[in-house]
C-alpha cells in the first residue's frame, strides 16, 4: 500500500499543478487490468471520488477548491465507463490525430469565411438600398 500511496501523492501533485515528479502510467493504462479483468467501473470510481471529496471536507478545504479538484478528477470517470472498451489514447489520437485537427480547423474557417461573406454581402445590399432610398425620401 505504501507504493500506491507514493504514486497517488505524485499523481495528485502533478494533476493539481504542483511539481511534476510523477513518472507512472496514465490513469487508463494503470487501471486497464482492473477494468478488464476485475470489472472496475464507474461505481468504484464514484466511491473513490466521494472519499476524496469527504477527505478534503474533513481537512477543512473550502468548497471552491474542492470544486476545482472535482473538475480535474471528474473527467477521468469516463475511463471506467466500460470494462470492454478502454481508451488509453488521448482524444487527439482517438479523433484521428493531426490530419483530423487540420481538417476540422480548415472546415471551421470555411464556415467562418461564409458567415463573413454573408455579413459583408448584407452590408453592401443595405448600403446600396440606402443610396437608392435615402431616409426621408419616402
């Protein structure tokens, strides 16, 4: 249990923005065998997260800081959502890497440029109409 506590201290220190001395595996890789072989799931994660919150409360940590901890730890819950489907890769890897990101950014800017074009076109049309029909001329 001592080794696990040491890993936990290093991991939480790094996760909460302290000096990064953690050299262990990521959360998914570290728990993969427990998820696949022992059925570790979200109910187990929820209990551990609940104990973490309770511990922080018992130590007198203020709610806004506990909320920050939950915001950091909470997204890790998805790792435990299915014992048959584990995603140790990053979101970047799962969406298709650099090519997918580049394609998404390209499409995003195509959409932005279409919006800018339509706004510009509407502005030109309104300007043209105001020249044809000045205010007060009607």
